[in-house]
C-alpha cells in the first residue's frame, strides 16, 4: 500500500555541545514511494539527520514531518509508521535471528500467532531461514545487515530509513541488499530514505539524491540532472609503450586538475568541458607524446561534489577522518 | 493483554534468556557466594565460642551473606547487559518501537529479580542440606525469599541506574569494588556489638548493608525479630525507591526520543 | 630481552590506573576488612598469637597480594596474546625464555609497590612486629617466591589458552588454595573438612611460617621455603611447557 505522506523537513538544525552544528538548516521533501539518497562524507550530518527524522533526537531548530506526523510532537505516531536500519546493526549476539524478529513483532503489538508467521515470512524474504535459530554472534556481516533490514520491516512500515546499510559488506551482499531495497520501493511502495557515502550506491538506487556537506544540502536532484549541471567531463590517457607518462601528465594538466581515476595512465578533469578535447589531441601530437588509449568520461557524482564544495568526496572523507575526535 | 504487560514480559524474557545463555555470567553468582560461605563458615567456626556470639553455628550465622553477595553479582551482570545494549545501539532499536521506558526498566529488573529469587532458593537449599535450621520456620523461609528478592531488585535498580547514566559496561564493572567494600565493611563476619575496632564498628553501624544482612540473619538464627525485620525491609525498600527513581531519571536523559 | 619485556609491562601498569589500582586497593581492602572487622577473633580461647590479629592478617594479605599480583601479570600475558602483541614478541625474541624472565621480573616489580604500601598502612595502623631484620627479610623473600610462583602459574595458563578467557582459570585455583588455608584463625582452631584440607595445603605451611617470622619465633621456615620453591619449580616447568605450546601456534 502506497503511503500518502513522505518526509518533509524545513530549516532542520541540530547543535551539540561546543557549538557543533551537525545539521545546519536542512530543507528536503521526499515523495511517497521514492528512494531518496542522502550522499556525503563521514561527519557531514547524514546520521544526525536520520536520528532527527526517526525521532531519536529532537531538532534544535526547524521542523520535520514524517508520514504526515510531526517528529517533535507526534513521536509515537512517527515510530509506528517507520522502520529503521541504523549505522550499527544493533543486534543482540546472544539471541537468534528468529528471537529478534519475535521480540520486534511483540513490541510492535503484533499478536503471538501472527508473530510466528511474520517472522518466518521475513526470514524467508531476506534469506535467513536456515540460520534463523543460530545465535547472531555466528552471523556474517551480510547476514546481520539482512536481519537488520528484516527487523526494520517487521511491522510493515510505509517509510524505511537505511543509514549506510552496505558499509563493510562484500559486493555480493551489497547487490542483494540493493535488489531488496529496490523491490520494496517498486512493489510495495515503501518510501526509502537511504544515507550512503558510496557514489555507486546512490547512483544505482536513488530516484533523487541530496548531497550533504557540513550539515547542509549542497545539491539535490536526480543523478542525471545533477551531472548535467556540471559540464566537467574527465579525460583519461594511457601512455603508449616507450612514452614518458610524466610528459603526458604535464600536457594534460594544462587543461584541468589531475584526478586519481586512472591507475595505468593520467586522468584530468577538464576545466572548460568537452571543447578542450580537440586541443588535448593537438597538444599531445605537437609534443610527440603517443598514447595507447584516450577516454572521455561523463561527470560523476564526485565531480558534482567537487563543483559544489571545492573538494572531492574522497578528499572530504580523509578530511573528516582526520577531524574525527579521538575515542 | 495489556501492551505494557506484554512489553515487560518480552524484555524480562530476554533478560533471563540472555543470562542463562552466558554460563560464564550465570554461574558465578551461584558458585562464588556458596564457596565463600563454605570457606568462611568453616574457617570461623570457632568464633561461636566468643562471649555473646548469637548462634552456636557459624554457618547459620553466615548464611545471610550469600544472599547479599549474590545480589551484587546479579546487579553487575544485569547492569553490564544494559550498558552493552546502549553501547551497541540495541537500545536505539528498542526506542524505535512502541516500547515504553518504564517497560524497559521493569522488564530488565524482572529478569534480575527472577535470577535473584533462583539464587536465594539455591543458597537456602545449600544451607538446609548443610544442616542449618531456620528459626522462623516455613513462613520465615518465605519471608527470607521475599526479602532476598527485594534486595536483588534494589541492587538491580542501582546497576540499571549506573548503566543508564554512564552507558558503559566498564563503568558498571567499576562499581563492583565499591559494592564489595560496602559488603565487607558491615556486620557480615561478626555481629556489630562484637566488632572490636571502633572505626569499623561505626562504619558497619552506618552501613545499610549491615541491616540487610541482619534482617535475613534474624530469620535464620533468632526467629521473629521485629526490629531487625523492620530495618532490613526498610533499608531494602529505601534503596529500591532511591535506585528506581534514579534509574527513571537516567532513562529519561538517555532516551532522547521525542 | 627480559628487561625490555619487564619495562614494557611495568610501564603499562604504572601508566594505566585501571591496571595499577586494583592490585593495590584489593589487598588493602582485605587487610582493613579482616584485621579491622575480625579483630575480636583473637579473643577466641586457644587463639595464641602474641603480635596480635593485625599482624596475623597482615601475613595472609601480604602473601595473597603476592600471589594475585602474579595472576594479574598473567592477565597481561593473556591480553598480549589476544591482541596479537605476544606473537610479535615471540617472533622477535632471540631466546624466548627471556620472555618468561621478563614477565617474572615485572611481576615482582609490580608487587613491590603493593607490598610497600601495604606495609606502610599496617605499620601506621599499629601492627606489632616481633621479628628482627632477618625474620622480616625471610617473610618478604617468601612472599617474592610466592609472587613468582603465581606469575609462572598464570603465565603457563595464558600461554596455553591465549585469550582473556584464561582469567577465571588463572584465578580460581589460586583463590581456592589461599582460602582453603588458616585465613582467619590458626590451623589448630579449624575443624572438620577445612582442617583436613588445610593440613595438606602447601599454603598453610607458607602462612604459618610467615606468621612465625613476623612474630619473631621462626618455625617450619625450611618447610615453607621448600614448599614455595617446590611450587615455583613446578610452575616454572608448567610455564616452559606453555611456551612450547605457544611456539607451536606461531
């Protein structure tokens, strides 16, 4: 059943001690049935935003409504409508998967008979039937994430919050999770609010993306729209045998900033767009620099991030890790 | 069935299941106090020859001790479990359900009380098998179990308060030496009037643990001593009330959900 | 190698309150509780110990602290294995017996602080000491051997189990050995099963000799040192075999 209301936030702010503005004025609107990707580096404010929208933290300022209910004044109603799989899988290692689901169902007021059925159904759906009666401490990371998702769906929420759901998972587990999330939105009309630091995840799953940095949304739209805004393709040149790659790099760097996108060659983000391509070819030819391969890549979400914030998402990750307080 | 009752039942069930599945945590509260009971009562048997010693069996005199020490162990285990829930984010998961805060505390303590009751039954059985005669009879046994369970509840609430306040298992474990000191600086080994060292006797007199021990002890070696029972139950209720209030306050600060 | 290992352990202990303080506080606490709370026990007919109950309990707590500081050092060995540091040490060591020596030196160094503080507190509390310098040297030498024996026992366990789950296995036997001895009253005042067990418990010989030394009336000291050295030798072999077991796991 498709929800009638999605997620709306207006001027959302959350400060912590020491005047830290983890969320610094966020406006967003997620339509019912949409998969909204919230992309940003560590420390950008993604999880704090999720905590506010899921009622775990009150906002310091601003308003938000989830499933038509105000997060500050109608917390219990919001919680009845949402499911959440937060950053930590938050499981009890001593309970089995089935026991987790029965507990979750019981706390949501599902009858004893229906709990059994619902637990079995969800375990089947996430592929944990065989492991259902094993203690969670024996589960792999992927299994824990799948159980986490099943728990979030126990009471058939209309809105699902997923906070970095595939961090640390192998590619196979990640793909499986993506398929399930996409199916939930497509077939069951569940609204999904997904936070991630992985470009390809946002690209693959999200109908629309909000890019967040330092607590603010710096860009928002579909992936195509965002990339189209930034007319900054990347050119990659693989030097031919016998050609000095430093010489190729020197030539290309005249046309833009070097990126790390090419392990075997040189990659540069063109400062003036695709028009420079012809000039690059002429420059390489003029200086006798032979290339085995020359590729033109369309802008990525990282390019979008760079254009909006002045730094790449990877660089922002390193910065965030360096700034992170010691535990 | 009432939603609160269901929530309390589920949390309590989880608490008991978790304890039983961790033998390394579940067994020491039964074994350690019993071992100390055996060693200390055997080692101090001759203390019954002191003038004014209230019993001719040191085992009977000392049998009250494991009830209190067992309650401490149960407190530490339960407090550590709750702190772990906070550290792992499991409390957040529970917060996102309709679970009421009071259900979390009551359910958690229901688990502690269940274990406390089982432990009390065990210690009483050990004492009876070892030949201790309960001066207050069959009714006194029920009162002992009731008082012991109340003491487990009171200390359990204290552990819950520390867990909710600190959110750290290590901090809860750090409580143990403090509680241990409180247990030993009491009338656990000798009646207060026979403690020779003045400062020790004064500390024991002001230590509420002395009255908890003496309350249980009176039922074993004296029979029905209204003053000892009133003080024992009184202090147990006082500790319980203060600890529960503190826990509720700490829970409100911990559960920042709207 | 041994000194380097010892330095590292001692540095860790002295700079980490959570490691240093329990080893000091618990013996002090037991001393206070037993000597303070049970002093009336010296009035039991047949309790004949001239220096008094404080000195009587001091000897027990001194030996107990020596044994348990050894066990705490064993915890450190187990922790080193759990976090992989011990593997690094073993791969780097030219002679791995140097590791054992290092841990043993560290245990004595660690216990020295506890023993000093405990002694100062006991003296301040008015403990009577009947023994002379030689007697007291004998008492502390006995305690050092107990400390080494405790360390070697615990290290042997840690080298075999190689995780922190070795903790209870290290502690329980030491705890039981110490408490199945004349802790509260002399052997002659014990009865029943405890008297039978204590009569054959080597810890009884250590306690009684230690108490005779502090009283200035040495008795069965040779037996006590023999028992302590015997335990030390047995646990040294135990630790060596444990080292071989750990080497096989590399």
